[in-house]
């Protein structure tokens, strides 16, 4: 897609390159004078196609990585650091300060979301606003967690004061498709629970964090959050090899997660919070409302070009209705508007990964060789930075597009006559995140739901798969996830129950009363924030 610069609306033009020349360690924005990596957008702003230079980031090395690790370890200080021992009210104040500063950067972040990863304007705005809401909801849930813990329990003659404590040092790695929202879904709960964090942004969607670096620096104590740049192999590997990381928090690819886990010398002490691949199916039963099913399957397969772990990546359609479904669905796909992210009504946008169109073409070619056909007229049309979604039918198990998580614009349709066929495939799959189920006969739906909840972690009835609302649990079975992310669950994923126990006798009770009256301990306290 090529649009001459002068035709791009002024508010979306990149008039100044974002030269990120600092990284955050030990509370300082340290200036970097070494090698840099240039950041390009696959969106063109010239009359003939060429990628657009957006700016550059520091190409940090092992020395800087270990500097960040040392900063986080020192800030945790064997559990004695300012941040892990801080009062809840003070941690909340730090997070509130941060989110208020974050709100002032909305325009800059939204513009970079569009240019860096090709997300359309409404979805980029939604990602920013949803992230702000996530931070605010996390603060409120943390307050409630503290209220619930502001008491003593007594069983069998033993008093217990039970709270949740931090785990230690967290290495946080976010994904490119939701570089703000899903990154913060790890980073924010990890931080607010008192952990110290080392955060490396994803390869794509990295510059959009630049406007927020100062807010991180001046909102949190020295070393509580450290932000570094560079290649994962260069900076993340030595951090893990040190054995000083207590939690690996990653949303992305299981190969990366496995490789990093294997670098840690003490795996039993390493906690994992992982959001990984999925191959979420849509199952369209013969009594489904076709209008509704097609609307939801369009959203599920094509939103952000299918670059979502929650995207519908394979559609099972009953043979009694598959011809009608395919005809109408293919027409709807062809009617989707392709363009630059800021254009009104655009649903399909340039792909941020330069090699993605070629990969999608490989999947299409493999399927065609094995008997599938492209049902929609525009399917497979290619430009320098895009390949139009191809609706492939009939797709069989031996095709790559069935086996691989495509994470891009190609839509496999599998016909079925017996519901056991998709159920068997789901049981055999390496993944188990979500499913979309379309139908209305409760005698059919009831046993299906009872089975599906044992194969995946969310059954979406007559709607496409999605993560939100963020207050609901987000997780997966098998290779799709470790741990649960939601406003409520994430606070628990990044903490552990810990408590002070005391036998009920006059000697101990007098000490506890003095502790409470003196307010000398931040842990032993029945105070809480309203």
C-alpha cells in the first residue's frame, strides 16, 4: 500500500523520527552511544513502495542486560528493598501517578501503534484506552485484596495474618500484536504486587513505549522497573542464565518460552506466567443462525488480520450448510476494505512483519497442492506488505494451514458431518485456549458445552473468541498458557500467600497488639485503603 506523504492526514504524519537514545536502569534514563537498530514500518509513504523509517532503538548487549538485572536484584534486596516492603497505600500512589502521566501520551502512542504494527485507528485507540482501564481496575482490585487481608484468623489456637507477598525479580517480555495492552497485563500486576521488573519490548511495537519511559522513571522507586532494548538472545539469555530471575512473564511463542526456561539453572524455583499459541476453532452447527455466525466468524478470523492468539484460526462447518456458509462468508471477506490504518472504515491493514505475506503464500500453495481451493475472488492477492485473506476449502489434516498457527490472513474451512470430528481434533491439538460454538438447539448444545469446557478454557456461545472483558480469566490448557491473566487473577499469578502465625497466649498477643498499635510493620497491619 503506497500513499504519498502529503496525502497522509497531518495528525498521522511522522514528522520527526523517534530516536530512542536512552534505557531505564536504576531509576536513571541512561544515554546510549553504541550501535542502534533502525525501526521501519511496512506502511509506505512514497509514490513507489518502500518501508518508512520511524526511528531507532539502542542495540544493547550483555553488559547492559546484566546492569538491568543487578538493578532489579538490588531493588528487591532479598525482600528488604523499598519497593517490596512498601505500604500498599504508597505502592498504589506510585501506580496512580504513573497512569495519570500515561494518559497524557495517548495521541503519540496511538499514532505509533498504527505505524509500527499496522493496527487501524479505532483499534489503536481502543488498545490505549483499554490499557488505561486495565491499570485503574488493577489498582482497585489490589485495594480490595488488601481490604480482605486486613484481619487476623484463628484456628486450633493459632492466629494467622495472611497476605500476598511478591515473588522477587520478574523478566517481562511482551508480544508485538498487543504491544501495549498485553505487555501491561504482565508488567502492571507484577509491579504493583511488589516485584521488581526487567522489561524488554517486542521487536515490533517498540517505539510506542518511548513516550512512557519518563513516566516509569519518575513514578516508581529506583530499580523497581528497568526497561532495556536489544535482541532477545543477546539480552534475555544472560539474564536467565544468571539464575536470579524468579518469574518469567512472557506472551508470545512457546519456542521462545521453552528456550528461555532452559537457560535457567534452577528451574524448580522459576515461576512461569505465559500466554502462548492457540488454534481456536469455530464450530458452526447445522441449526446455527447463519447471519450471526458469519458476522462473528468474520470478526474472529479477520480482526487485525488474524494476528491475535484469540483469532478463529480454523472453521468447522456442518456439511448441510457449508455451501451456503462458504458463499456468503467469502463474499463478506472480499468486501472488507484494505488500506492504511487511519483511513475510515478500514478493516484490513498492512502486515508489520515483512516476511509474513510470503509465509501465508506458502500455506496457501501447500493447501492448493493437497486439494483445497480458494473460494473468494480476492484471496491470495499480494502487495509488498499484504496478502488478501484466502478462504480455503476443503481443508484436511495433512495441510500446513490446519497444523500451524497461521497468525495472519488465511482462513481454513473444514466440513464435518459428525460432531466427534472437531472434538477429536481439539483433543489431539497441542492447544486449548478457546472455542466459538454456533447453534441454538439446547439438546445439542448442552452435552457439547459440557465436553468443550474440558478441552479449552473459554466456550464462546454464538460469538467470536476474545480476551476481554479483562476482569474475566484469560488462560489456556496444554501449550497455550501457564497461569491465568485477568485483573483479579494476575495479581495472584505474580504473588504468593504468606503469613505471620502466632499461638494464642498472653505473651504473643501483647506483642501483636503493640505491633498493630505502633504501625511499625507494613505487613502486620489491619489498616486498609477505602
